[in-house]
């Protein structure tokens, strides 16, 4: 039970710190190119998987598709 609590609080806290340091627009250290794409895939891909595992497969698929479309357009339009 303690492990579940630690994972339930610790992993989101770790994700907040990692995104704040490397992924946010005002991040202290900016990742570019493939490294930024990998960070985004890990974060948003895990959210899609979490929706799927939580019993919402349609929302997980829609979220994943929206992520792919958004990321593609960001790179195509060089934003």
C-alpha cells in the first residue's frame, strides 16, 4: 500500500519537475529536435496509455491521434 501511495504521488511530482526543467516553454534547459520529441512522446504517450488502461480506450485513441496531428503540424509549420 505504501508503494502505491509513493507511486501515486511520486511519479506525478517527478513528471512535473522533468517537464518544468526540460519541456515547458519557460524551461531552464530547452530540449530540441529528437530529444524534445522523445520527451513529448513519453509524456503524452503515457497519458494515452493511462486512459486506455483506465477503461477509456476511445479517449486514449483520440488523445493519441490529437497528439500526433498537433506534433506533426508544429513541425510542418516550424513553430
